[in-house]
């Protein structure tokens, strides 16, 4: 199974699955190195169960990637370049940014399939980062398709732009710099409407972005459009910790999920893909 991510960085676990693998690995190591007076037969049984659970969990992502359609050469190059950036030793890169924010192979191909399945010709991305998800979706757009990507950080936007323009599909991407809320208002003024919207930006802004997308008149979301929101499981924090013990981002996601879950005009599905992917659409009257 090919690993397309370079090994220059030891990435921290940022999905529920990765955290499960990490915790199981830690438990296995502790038990294996324990000098306790555990009955040898019981210790062997416990290790057997832990090894099995760890194997199932730790190898899942690699297997999913091996079966999933391989990324294009442009996507491979962009991923390697992202991982090679001096994330920990750069005065130019925002300290809140990290390589773990990359959508990556599995989610990139998932987004490509969504573009094809929805037959989208206009896509909006809120949160460009280094451009991987934007490029993945742009590759699935028809020749006349367009993708608008909002990005706050100029350094990251410059990096993304330099790579996107090297690829034919990347030339379909229109990068809007600055606050996403300002960019959304400008897009509304321009009369834009989008078939598919991917939200992967500051977690505290998620509710504001969705409210802006569906607000009338001149809604930015097409009548039968789909909003896809990333990180809606937030590393498992939102369902394993009391609200007051959650990180700031996890609290924001918890409140956002409750907002969309109880919204009278929205239909919601949350899928356990990577760090949680949520589908949001307007409620339509069901035909009989």
C-alpha cells in the first residue's frame, strides 16, 4: 500500500479513528511492558484482544486509501509540498496552521465524487488552506465549471495559488482573500450561486457561514445545493467530554451541530469520514 504523504513530519492524531489507534497502541505497550502480578494467561488474552483491536483500527486508513482512486500527479505534488513547508520553524506561517489541516487523499477523492454526483458546475470553498481540496474538486468540474475559494491567510493563499496555477484544473479556482464573511457578502453582490459548498475554516465561524449561505434574498446556495462541513466530529471531543471540558473549537462545533440539527428548514446527515463530514441541504417537500 503506497503512502503518498512524506515522512518528514510526525503528524499528531486529528481524527477519532487516529485517536483510537493511538490510545490502543499506548494501552498495548503499557500492558506488554507491565511488571504487574497479572496472571500470565490473562495478560496473554488481554494482549491478544488489544493487538486485534489495534490492528483493525490502525490499518483502516491505509486500506481505505489503497482501494480509493489514486490522486492525480498534481494532487500528489501539492500534498508533498504542503508537508515540506517549515511549519514549526517559520516566521511567515501562522502558528495556528498545521499540516494536519490538509484534506488528504481519501477526503479529496470523496469531494471529487460529490462534485460528480451532484453534477455541480459552481463550487464554493470556505477555507482554502494549501489548496488540496480545492484542486481535488476542480478536477471533477466540467470544462465550464468554476470554484471560488475563500482564504484569510495571505501566505497560505500565495502558496496555494502558486501550485494551483501549475495544473489545468487549478486554473478554474478563483481565490478570494480576506475574511470569509466579507467575501461571502461580495459574492452575494455579484449575484453568485453555488451548487456545492465545502466549509473547512475557523470553527467559531461555521454557524455564521451557513446562515449567510442560506439567507434570502439572493441566496448563495442554489435551490438544490449541498453544503458539506468538515471536522464536525472534532476528534471525538464533542461526544466524549462534558461541554465545559471541551476545547474552544470543540465547543464551537458542538453548538454548530446543535444549531443545524434543530434548524426547521435544514436536512442534516453526519458521516464518520475522517474528522466528521456533515451534509446540509434545504428541506424539500417530498413527492408522494
